[in-house]
C-alpha cells in the first residue's frame, strides 16, 4: 500500500488533473498523504505561467529531492513541459518527468515496480489531437468541484507561454463531460466550476456542432440541483447565447470573469489580443444592461513591454469607468520562448510595481463598492469552511461574494440563504435567513 503525496501549483486545470491522479492512485489501493508527510511517491504538478510560478516549481522540486532522497519523484505540468532539461539538472536521483500530453500515463509510471533511473514521457505537445482522459472521483478537501472540459489554446498572445506548454485546443466529448458531472453530483458536490485553458473554444474540434453554450444548456437542464459556474471566458466569446443562458437558468451562476489585460489599443495589438478598447467596453456594458446583478471580474497586466505612462493611464481610466466589480492584477512576467520576451522597452521593476499597486487599489475600491451594493439582498451561499479566527462560517454566493456569517458546522457543503447586512473590516457579513425568521417570531 504505497503512500502518495501530490502538490499542485497554478490553475484550476492543474487542480482538476491532480484530482484525477489522486482518484487513480486510490483505485490502485494507494493512500494519499499530505505533501509534507513521508511518502513513497511525490507528484509535483508544476506551473510556468509566470517567472514566479516557475521559481516556485523549481523550489518545490529541490525541497522534495533534498528531504526525501529515497522516494520516487514525479514532475509534471507546464514547467516540466517547458523546461525538462532544467528539471533534470536539479536531480541526482531517479526521476520521472511527464509532459502535459501524457498525464494519463502518470500513475502507471509512478507505480512501476522496478522503474529505470529516468523516465521521460514528454511527446510533442503541439501535435496532440485529443484531450488526456483523466476521470475524477472526488476533489479532496473541496466543497466545489472543477470540471475540465477543454485543454490547450490556439491564441498565442505574445506574453503567454501556455500554448507552448498545453498544445492546441482540445475538447472533452459531451458524454465525458456529462459522465463527470454525474460523478460529482453523485458525490454530493453542490457546485461545479467549468474550466479549461480557453473554454469558449469548446467543441470546435468535435464532430456534431457542440459548443460551450449548448453544453452549458445540457448541464443546467440535466443537473438542476447543482450550481454551474464558468471559470473564465474571453470577451469575444460573450454573445446572446451566453446571456440568454444566464438569464434562463437559475443554476448557472451570475458571475463572469473576462480577461482584459490592457485598456490601450496599441498595447492590445502588441499583446495579440484581437480586440480593441471600444469592443471590450461594449461587451461589458452589454452584459451589465442585460444582467444588472451579475458580478464581472477582469484580468489585467501591468508593465507590458513598451507600455508608456499614457498607455498605462488608458488602462486605468477604462477600468475605472467600466462597471466591472473586481480585478485580478498581475505584473507582466517575461517568459522565454514567447514573442514579448524579445520586445524592446521592458518596463523597469519599480515602474511596473507602481502601476500594479495603482490597479490593485482600484480593485480594492471596486470590491468594496460591490459588497456595499449587495447589502440587504438575500444571497445563496455555498458554505465552505469555518474561519480559524473568529469562528464564523464562510462561503461564496451565487454572484461570487465571500460572505461571512454565524452558523453551525453541519451547514458546510450546503447552499443556504443569507441576508447580507454589513461590510465589516472589508468583508461582507450576513445573517442566516433561518435565524432572521426565528428572531422575527420571537419578537412577535
């Protein structure tokens, strides 16, 4: 009975794939243990989306190699795909490196009785035509499940390493998606996050004309007691079909995360983003007009190569005036192998940090405005955990507010109605509707 430890860095797709590894290890009779415990096999599912993520991946690999020299080490994920040579240079002991296109072979390689000193399961990721089959039984320690419906990206934004590490866009067939959703709902998950590298391209490589929009309709109708949430979607893929689905299906959560990256036309061209400032703004306003209570979030990069003060100001002013509710702000990170890595005009670190701080201050102000705007509303909160400090329950509402309220532990993993009553120390605070009804009865 082998002990298996898995560490996951990076995106929701990586987290889904690590859950698939865990499921398969358990099917083989293995026991999952925390990553810092003693184990026979350590799996590191790495990330390379930023320089910091790559550094964290290398650091974790070094730590495991040093602390557990007798263990079997498996390294996979985007950092392993991008730079297997550096991973090999870190090791002075047997190791297995698994490319993103061969993750379905990882568990079998890890459990070989007498593995050779080195196993390389890489392959040419750009030639992959099908998504890796990676079924998941459950997500350990999570109240919501991630369902990967698509992998890979064809966009080749100039700053992004992902098309090189994930390969071309590939979709999970409809039967596979529905089967996985049935497993998750059977396990008692009340919310499923639909994820992928570029989910809006779902179905383009499949026969039968299936799209993301027809798939979401199938899921919402087929599993009416489960909430579905889109992880993110490009502005060019927001259309009447999606807005109609959000209006029609109560179990499709009113929350859209839409990468913007820059609000300046010249920067967007250098980024190869395929839309302009005006087009992006029109999409956001169209969403807000059709769905006034939907929560809208955006990704934005600060300090892209060649970004002038005027271009940075254009990004800030557009986000300040648009009805978006929160921002994920990232400093531009050079990635070897991408087009932007060769661009001149790399923005100095202090300048980049100042622009990022300003955008993050805007994010904080927008979040507080969102929380205040929801005071008085009854929100449907999926309860996730009890806070270590203060002991209040915390969960996310349908429109993705992190709500705190007093309640008992048996509510965890349930969806409960909570009236938002205040914003305290920057956090939305509510009262369980059942408690409000009881208080009203006692008053009478």
